C-alpha cells in the first residue's frame, strides 16, 4: 500500500507540489497525468525517497520512506526511468543483474542463482534471446523491457515508471503498456506517468491529474478523464468518445483546436 | 561467454608474469640467467653473493625498484581511470579529471623550488595531489549544480589553477638547475625510483586498490543515472566518495613517484573494455594487470631504447595518442 499524504515540495522560492494526497493499493495501476513541468518527476522522486518534501509524508505499508535506509527502500519500491541510451554498453543480462544490488552485501556480486533468476525473468518478458546483446544496441522498447526486468529482480512490489512509452514507436508502446497491465494483475502496484490520455483510459485503474502542482482530480479513469478535465489540464479542446474495437468497448480521447481566450493566454 | 573472458584473463595474467621477470634482464649492464639464479639462491649457497655482487646491486638496487614502481604506477593509473570513468559515466575521463595530477605537479615543483630533496618532493607532490581533489570536492559540495557536473567543473577549475601555479614556480625558479629539474620531473620518469621509496608508493596504491577491487561490482551500478542507482538501493553519495578517495590516493601517489604520465589511465581501461566487456568485476583486475604490464614494457623501452633516458610521459603519449585516434575512428566499441 502506497500512501502520499499532503505532500508539498519546494525548490527555493514557491512550491513545486502543493498538498498532494493519494494512495494506491496492491494490483492498482495508477496513471499520473499533467502538462510538462507540473511536478510529476518531483513527485516520483519523493515517492522513491530521493527528495525531501517540505511538508507531508510518503508511506509504504505504513512506514515513512524517508526513515528507511536505501537498500530497505529498494526492496519495497522500484524505479524505471525513461529509456535513454546508457553511458556504457552493458549487456542486457548485466543490466538486469544490477537489480539485485539491494540484496547483496557491499563486497559481493551476483552469483549463479541470480543469473538463473534473471534469465527466467527475461524469458517471461520474451527478451531472453537478447541477454548477451549490448543495451546500447537494442531498440528503445527492448531497453524499456530490460529496465522492467531489472526492477522485477529487485523484488519490490511498487513500481514507479517515468513515462514508460516515451521515445517508443506505436507497436512498442502497446507492448510495454500490455506488460504494465499484466503486472497489475500479478499484484504489483504500478504508478506511471504518461502524456497520452488514451493510455490512462485503457491501462490504468485510477488516474491522478496534476495541474499547477496540485491535484486536479484523482479517481476512476472514466470518471476523472472527462472532456472538461482534459481541456483544463492541457489548454486544448478534447473530445472523449466510445469506440468499439477488437470485441471491446474503449473510451478514447481526441484533441481538437479550440480558440484560446486570448487575453489570459498572452499573459502567461 | 564467461569462458572466453576467463581464457583472456589467464593470457593477460601470463603476459604480466612474463614481462615482470624479463625486465630484470633488460638494461645496459647485462645479467645472465645464471647469475640471476645464483643471486636468488644466495641465501642457501655456501659462497653467498660472492662473485655476483655487482649483478646483485644492479638487480635489487636499480632494476627491482624501477620495475616494481612501473608496475604499481601502471596498475594504479589504469584502475583509477577505470573507476573515474564509471563514476562520471564517461569513457573519455582520465585520472587527473579532479586535479590530482596538476595538484601533485605543483607540489613537486614547489618541493624542488624549496630544495626539499627527493623524499620531500615526493611527499609534497602526494599531499598537494590529495589537497587539489579535496578542494574540488568541497567546491562541488556547495554548488547548486547536479553532483557529477559540478564535480567535473570544479576539477577543471582547480586543475587549471594548479597548472598556473606550477608555471609561476617555473618562472621564479633558478634557471640553472631548478627549472630543468622541474621540467624533467613533469615529463615523467621512474629513473630516480629507489628501493627505500617503494613502500611510500606501494602503501597508498594498495590501500586504494583493495576497496576498489572489493567494491568493483557495485561500481557497475554507479554508471547508471544517480536517481536510478539510488532507487536500486545504492547509497551513491557514500560509494562515490569511496571511489574518489581511493582513485585519488592512487593517482596522487603515482604522480608523486613518476611525474606526469599521460594516457595510461585513459587508454588501458578502453582496451580492457574491448577485451573483457563492461563489467567491473573483470574490468578492475584486467586494468590492474594490463596497466602494470604496459607501463613496465614502456619503462623498459624508456631505459633501453636510447643512450640517454627517454622521459616516460613522452613515450606514453607517443603510444597513447595514435591509439586514441584509432579508438575515435572506430567508435571505441569494436565489440561484436
């Protein structure tokens, strides 16, 4: 159980996050939506215990994340950054094995059992054939799955994903989101940020909409992601409709041009 | 996969074990294998060292300190380079990035200027090398920039400051004997390595090497972004400080005894990555062996190739620069 309670964060002058509260239980997939610079990354850093909040708490199973040692926190909550090209071309297997760091004493490296476990996870994600390839030489989608495998071997049950579909092509976005959905049904709590409302509508069980550093809405995707909320979040016209496809009914959002109230926009 | 690397590591180990004793035979005074055996068996031989006293002093008083110093410095510089490169997530970083070399260079120049004597110069170089990095680290702690970026910027700043100080010392130094001594020292040489000084190099190098060797798998995790490494359960601040302290101690000790020896810390880790991959569990031992063997070979060339000694720093640059051009042209990653 992840609980964020009245979280406020400031870098020097002014609050980046103001009084943010929400929670996510096991099996829940919470998507975090909001325009660029709204404080999603800051929120994630606080959730991971990497950043000190000005006020408020982040609790995992009732314990404050800031009171935990790094290895203990890593056993509860894991982080999947945006897939970027790594500085060194580690193999997929070596990258996945970095996930066991919190389980090992400082002077030890992973052993045979860890290798077997890593290979099992790679198999379950369908990328076992890449284990010896360098991470710099695989596609963005494959790299995202590699990072996912690294958090799975870490054994934490809360996964925080920073825009898991950023820089991915259409097919890979779908593949990664499918994995996110599967993780939720396995009992993981997944919190992911996205700039694609359709991903929030299709793959999450709850949505947190952030605007100007505060919670605009939090709750069931269909209830939260109305045309009004989306328009207010992004400052554009958004239409939400139903679409029957592949034997299922989907909620889909489509943006459209809406003449801005000129005076207000110019001031910004 | 692992088998391939193990075989290569064994070959590298054998090269190291061949190069080291072979170097005892190289030099202007030729020592036969027979006299070497006689020297080694002297404690058990009735005649003792009789008849081989010259050979004995050539080997133990001249060649052993040099070969040992070259091996220590080579291992230290390449391991420090490998560690710094991982920590800064940049394969183009060399061990002097935080100012250890230029600080040590200034310390030596100051020592020569104040006529400290050989040991005094070494100690002064070592202390100033440490001091320079401590200064760079403290500056970066108060910076509001991101951790490694502020560290690099502070390092560059401190480096150029100490280089300027060295130039100033050269300017005011006595042009007859101090200036040539400083210049020659800065070019890098192991010619003055003596048996008595070995512990002063060996101690800091070994004290720096052991923690890096033990922590080597963790250094892998340090090559990811800071947030990532922390979320994986690593106390990055503490680990980074440990790496800096170890690598700096080794670099400062190396520069103190050998002067400026360029490229070793940059090129050897590169080669080790080409041969052994990126995992620091292999990279650190490989850097130790390859760095030591490389510098012993180059130092052999330095003392044998020409009638007068060629400064080591010049030779490593002659070898290092073309190798580096090759790495740039091939993208530095010839791995299949």
